[in-house]
C-alpha cells in the first residue's frame, strides 16, 4: 500500500467467495425483471397499434388515407409520417432525459426506490394512453411511459448484476431480456386479439401496459435492496446481514471486503459523471457508448416496433402481418432462453460474434429477395413471403441469442462501484438516443432506401462483430468489484491505461 486509498479493488479475493443462488435471489430478480416486461410490451404494442385503422382514423387520418388509397410505387412509403413516428419515439427521448435523474436516485436512495418510481410512471402513462382523446394526451402518456423506461432501465440491470453471484450473473441478468421478449410476445398476441375490436381495440392494447406495471410496483414494495447499494450508502452491518441472507451462508467476508473496499473508493468520488471521463475509466466509457449503440444499429427495434407495418408494406395482409409479428415475438423468447442456458458456459464473446454473423447473412439475403421480387407492380409471392418471414425469424433469433440480452448485461457488469450509476446512465441514454433516432427515422428510411434498409443494418452488424472480436474482453465469471483488472489484461486496452495505485 502507498498510504493513500487504492483506486481499484485488490485482485484475487474472488476465489474465496462462497454461497449459492438462493430462492430469495431468484424471486427478487424475477420481480425486478418485470421492468423488462414493461419495456418489451411497449416495443411490441407500438407497431401493432399504429397499423390499426381505428387508431389511424382518430389520430393520423393522412396515414389512414394513404394506407387505403395509394399507388403501388408508394408501397414502401404508405406509413411515412413524422407524427406517427413521434408517437413511438417520444417515449424514448423522455426516457433519455429521465435517466440522469434516475442515476441520482439509484446512487443516493438505492436501486429499489428507483424501480418503484419506474412502476408508478408506467401506471400513469398506461392510463393516459388508454383514455387519450387527442394527440397531445396520447403524447403525454407516452412521455410518462418514457420516464418509467428511463428509471427502470437504469436500475434493473444494475440490480440484477449486484444481486447475482458471479458464476450465475449472466443467466440472472438475462432475466431482464427474457421478460422483455415475453413482453413483446404478449403485446403481439394482444394486438392480434384486439385488432377487430372496433373502435376501441387500440385503447385496450395500450391500457393493458398497466398490468405488468401494477405487478412491478406491487412487487417493488417487497424487493430487497442490494448489498452493494447498502454498503455504498454507509449501511455496512445491514449490507453484511443481507449478503449472508442472499448467499445462503455466513462465510461472506471475502465478498463483503470487496464491497467495502469498493465503497470506500466510491466515497472519494464527488462527481461520478466527471470521474467517468478519467483515463483509467476509458475502456468502460467506450463500451458504454458503443455497446448500446450497436445493439440498436442491428435494426432489431425497427423490426419489433414496426413489424405489422413492415409486413403490410411488404404486401402481407393485416391478419398475416400481425401473425408474423407474433411469430417473431415467440422466436425472441426462445432465443432468450437459449442465451440464459449458454451465457455463463460459453461466455459473452462467442455469443455476440455468432449472433452478428447470423444477422448479417439474414439481412443481406432479405435485401436480395426484395430487390428482385418486390416493388412497383411486383408483389411478393407466397413462397417468397414465407422465405422473408423465415429469414426475419432467424435474424431475430440471432439477435436474441447475442446483442439482445448481452447488450444490457455486459455494460451493467463492467463499471466499478464509484461510477456504476453514472455508467449505467450513459448506457441507457445512448440506448434511448439511438432508439429515438431510429424510431423517428425508420419509416422515412424505409421509404427512401426501400430494400436498402436491410443492407444499411447489415453493414453495422458487420462492424460490431469485428469490434467484439478485437476490443471486447470476456467478462464471464469475473466478480463485479474485480472487473477492472480484465481491461489491464487485454491486448489493446492495457496500452491505454495508467499505472495502478495499490
């Protein structure tokens, strides 16, 4: 020791960790992961509602007229409307702003209160959307949902990572993605059932978001705070007692020592957002930007937001388009289950690389088919419509087994305690910024690029796969408080970091 506080937790103590994945950890993680269900439900519900005639007639008459009275050369453009895009994207710009407030509550008051705030905002937003009488009421409801997304996506991944033991952190954190995909599937099923409930089916679709919001809010009152958060806020005895409880053993001294050491370092940081810019945190900051950005540049949210709209634009009927989006939602759930089974066995890197290759191949083949078999007077035959649907399902499977959950998991586990809340804010902000930008521009891009939209996303998927190969170290089985040492063993990042003060 040098006589000053070390800047990182000492390496090697993790071998002394004991404990198991207890029932109480599983239950609390499932309740917290309901935040993912809300996020997923909204992603899935938006595209279905925006393709419903009753919804379009009430709020977007121009789009309704274009949908039913258009020439064939407008097949790619019939849903191109910035107001309609704003209905989807307004949620995400609100979430982007909200995440900075969520960072403060997560660090100062804990993970549990932040999750409760998210649930309450979702309840208010769902009520406003279901009762909307005009476009402004609809948008205000979306903004409240966005605040819920900002608070939920800030707190839930961190909560899951901190509650889980290191050897099961990947699988338990992936609960967020699993419940997100279940939310998407449920939303698609709801849309399939409400599309013919004239004229109020869309209200039921939007209002049912209140069900998972109520469950998460109710469950939030019974959630345990994480030991990391308790220790961070100076409640050492309570933190140690809780650590014994969730690990199922009294021998938690090694893990507790890591938490205390990380907390003491965190107490020296007055301005976490300024601290995250320091050279020693550069690898984490770079990942905090590129990983969520790449997750969105796969094009997945465009597929999920606008699946019914996209399938209708490609010539599928209304029922067929919603059925196809239900199918893709089911594939997302299957992919998430596969990831939970594999992530702590094969690691993060192999899944990300494999998923990236699958997505590139699917997008390129879809673009080739659409370039030759669709557009103008040409309509997709049943055979090629089936092929496109299968390819989209494989694309979704490739995403769900890689960037879907790992795009949240890896950023949530790489930051030291003193900047963890700030780091997660950066992750969520970048995610929501790119979600907003793509949601707002996708319909216009589809209109302008036509089949080229799939090549656009394929290009980025190739870039992100190369990025993972060369720049992302493996984080499997590494304890959170010792994650900083991973970067110092990496061929590239080790050259950019200053010497340790230990």
